[in-house]
C-alpha cells in the first residue's frame, strides 16, 4: 500500500515537473498557449479530453476564439488518445526514462531533458492537430465583447473576474453561457482564466466529453495550481514580447531621428555657409568700405555663424555615424604633437576670450601612434573645447604625453567645474548635458564627447575620464605606439 502511494507521488511529481518545465521553455505566447492546451489533454498531463482557447484583445476589450485542441467525435477521441500515447511512449523510449518509477532514481538532468522534449512534442501536436481541426475554424469565428449586446456575451469577462478555476454546470447556467459555446461544450466543463493582477490574457475551457471520467473537485485543485503556473508563464512571455517590440521601436525611432537630424542639418548648413561667406566678403570690404562699428557687428555675426556651422557639422557627423558607422577610417603612423597644436589653434578664439593658458608637456618628442589624422584632430579639438568652455577665466589647461606599456597616454586636464560620479557614466551619451536647463551657463549640444568616443572606437583608441567636482577634469586619450620612436622610458 505504501509502495503504491509512493509510486503515485512519483507520478504526480513527474507530471508537475513536466508541465512547469514545458511552460518555462519558451518566451513565445503562442507556443505557451499550445503547451497549455496540450498539457491539459495529454495522458502525461492533466488528462482532459478537449481544450478551447479564447484570447483577450485589451485594445478592443474582446475575447476571440484562437484554437481548439481535441476530438469532435468519439472515434476521433480514441484516435487522438492513441496518437498521444504512441508519441509519448516513443519519447520515453528515446530518453530511456521508462525505468524511473521502478528504480525511484530521478536524475535532475534526465528530468529536465524529458520535460523539454515533452514541451516540444506538445507544441508539435498542438500545431499539427489544433491548426487543422474543423472545430478550431468555427472557434476562430467567435468573439465576445466586454459591452454585451446579447445574453451570455459577457461570459468570458465574468470568468476572468472570478480569477479562479470554475466547474460549470450547463443546467445551473451561472454564469450565462453563450449559445455558440453551449452547443459544443460538454454538460460539465471547467473554465480557466489566464490572467495577471492587472489584465486578462485568455480563457481556456476544457471538458471530458468523450471520456468515462467526470470533472471532480480533485481536478479543480490540480487546475488551480496549473492556472497559477500558466498565468505566470503567459505574463512573462507577453512582457518579454512587449520588451522586444519596444526595443525594435526604439531602434527604428533612433534611425528615424538620426535621418531627420542629418536631413535638417544638411539643409541648414548650406544657407549658414553662404551667410558666413558673405559676411567675410563684407569684412574684407570687397563690397565697399565699412565703418569700425559695422566691422564689429560683422565680427559678431561671423563668430555666431561659425558656431552654428560647427554645431550643424557635429549633428551631421553624429547622425551619420549612428546610422552608418565609421568604416572608412584608415589608421597609420601619426605624430600626435603637431595635430595637438592644430587643435589648440582651433580653440584660440574661445581661449582668448577667457584668457586661458595652455601648458603642453613634453610633446615635441612624443612617439608615433597608430591613428587617423583628421579623426585625431577632431578628438583633440572636442576635448580641448570642453576644457576651455568649462574652465574659469584666467584658468589653465594642461596637456601631457606619457608612453606606458606600449601605449601613448595623452592627458588633457582643466581646472573647471568637474563632473559628479552620477553623471560621469553618461557624458558620452547623445545630447547629454550635465546642466540640462534652458538657462544653463554653458552653450553646446552635448555632442563633442559622443563624437570623440565614436572616433576613438573606430580608430582603435580609447578614452579614460577622471574628474573631481569643483576642481576640474582629466581626459586621457590612449593609442598604441608604432615603435618608430622610443623617447620615454616605460
């Protein structure tokens, strides 16, 4: 007697393990629905005869017929039961799991393998039988709104409101059963609402129409456990699917944003370049003499036109890099010192306005590095421009070159406002500004470091950032040396 009870416990354990592993084996909601339907009618599952699935459309508040799994006649019931048993017996023999109950030795790996193969088998059977079942076609034509117009149409919403498995007797007619459902379902059947705390996902109806076994309270207890597992599996799958859709939409939106920025920026660059060109002609007095006051005004126009052109160029570059990447950059041995001097010259205007002093050490005998000249100048320019922009008046920007472990570390330090640790990880993000207010003290779009990072990655370099709020920041550009020069000891 005890041995028989133990055997039953083993069978119950294996059944529960099979179902739980099968439900967690996929993140596709449709496959989970197939597993739910098949595990309900499988002899190695909950052993019902038929299962009907109605899925919920939250947008329109409608339950729609999705699939039916099971026989339409007694003959089909015998054939389906035989097919299920043959398939599952074959599966048992393949994984050599027939002696588990006899030896009482259950290996975790064998159990997982058995359950995973069972889930694949159940999905296959559901797709093969459920998709071609004539009754499934009639089920798919049924839909039931949350705003009922006829008696019984609110049946599925009432089932979901109960949030538990229900045994329903057609004689009692509570809740009211739609006639189209009453025609095909057995006299006694069970309704399972698959739902989360926030919303319903589906309702499954199941019966034992062509079986001598009836639906009992013991079945209800097993189904209540199954309902919790199935609801959790569907909820996780839907959340995962929504996350995938959201990620895809974000990627598409990102491409659209980059294309939009690139198009608009190209349209802006042409008139801005024209304005800047004509202003320079006026300043050179090619269109006639101008007064000193007029020249000062034109100087301001030219300065702001150059600033706008630089901003537009940055937007175009970031948009193109973001969409197409930087694949046309060819690295070669480069002397970084003269490139650094050219970048320093480019920030001369901003530097002069704030009386910023530059200290470049040692520099002239720096080793060659593997880089790309134009990209390297842009990298230096953006870091120097930030250093000057965030430095106080009469401040200092230091540049140092240090060869170490086969790499050249080019450090650019300022005495500016610094960056707190919370924002340090985000400084290379698109359009990120530590101070994002419209009335912020520092101009710019927050693209300089983004471009710098892209160019470094594309040319085999890297960047390190060290900063102390209120004391300044140091950005270290690192490139491998070529071995052509060896002026500094390791």
